[in-house]
């Protein structure tokens, strides 16, 4: 059973378009007032706000400043003009005289004629090279003795300095720095002994014989240098030789065992 509903007729506008009728607009009295910024007045009448100053921009001045090159930090006055050819060598700046080191080394190699005048000025460059070479040869033999060598040389130099000044009293003119230098240069025979011991069987008679020869070599050179540089005379040379003998015997035992 069907029901019928009464629907109002649909009326289209006469223009034939499908657009709806004009939308409803609220009344003008109900609309909120829109914000409108104040318009600037003419320049003849002056600025609109007298509290704010008027600022003008010159385009030509800005273009001229932007085209100027920026200031450079490296000018001709700040860059050094001296060449490296005028600089002294690095070894000379460090106070290392290689020629003097070689002359001192050559004087130690001749135990019969030792030139004590070369050892008047002490240095630690040559002794440091000899001690590093001594430790390197010991390292090749399987012994890590760098710290022991440096420590024993320090104690030996202080021991000889104390003994020498106790013998001479106020007449002794041997300072500790020069004593370090002499002991370090006199370690050269021990360095040679450490290099030779790499090719000699350990614990044999040949090793002990070589050790005795090199100990006598170092003792003679060190005693003569200490006696001639410090002018101790011949009366105390035996005691100084005994102290030097004890010092270099320790280093020879370090090589043998």
C-alpha cells in the first residue's frame, strides 16, 4: 500500500542558470568595523607622527660602499719578508755541535793520547747518543735496560762528583754538569763492548776477557780526564781510578749477564 506525500513545487529562476539566489547578508550595522592603517601624508604637510624621526636612504652611497673591497688582514707590513736562508741551522739553535761531538768521540777512541782540552766544555748530546746506542745493543741481545742505564749513569756521575770533591775539598773545580758529560763520553768503550758481545758466546772466558779490556779502557780515559780537567794532581789519581773502576765494572756486568 503506497502513500502519497504533498511536496511543494520547485521553481527555477527565469535566467536558466543553476545558481542559487543571492545569499543573505547581515545588516551593515551588525558588521564589525574593519581596521584601516593610516595613510602617510604628503611631505609638504610634514610627517604623520612627530615623535618618530624621518630617515632617508641614499641608494648611491650604499652602492659605493658595497663596491669597496674589504680590508685585508695580511698586508705587506704584516707578512715577514725575511727568507729561511738567513735562519741558523736547527742543531745550532739547539746548541748541538756535531763537529765537537765527533772530536770528543775520536779522543775517547785513543786511550793513550786523550785530549782533555776538548772536554773543557761539557755537553749532554754526545752522552745521550752513546747511552741510547748502549740500550739499543742491549735490546738486540734480548735485554730491555734503557731505564737501568740512564739511572746508573746518573748515580755514577753523582758518585764520582761527590768522591772527587771530597778528595779535593775547596780546591775542586769540577761541576756536576761536566761530570755527567765526562762519564757519558767514557761510556763509549762500554757501547763497543755491548756491540761486540752480540757475536760472542755468553758466559765464556772470551766474554770476561773482553769485559776486562773495555773496563780498563773506560777507567783509564775517565781517570785521566777527571785528573787533567779538575787539576787534582797525581796524589789522588789512584782513588779516582778506583771509583771509576767500580762504576764501569757495573756496566760490564750488565752486558755479560
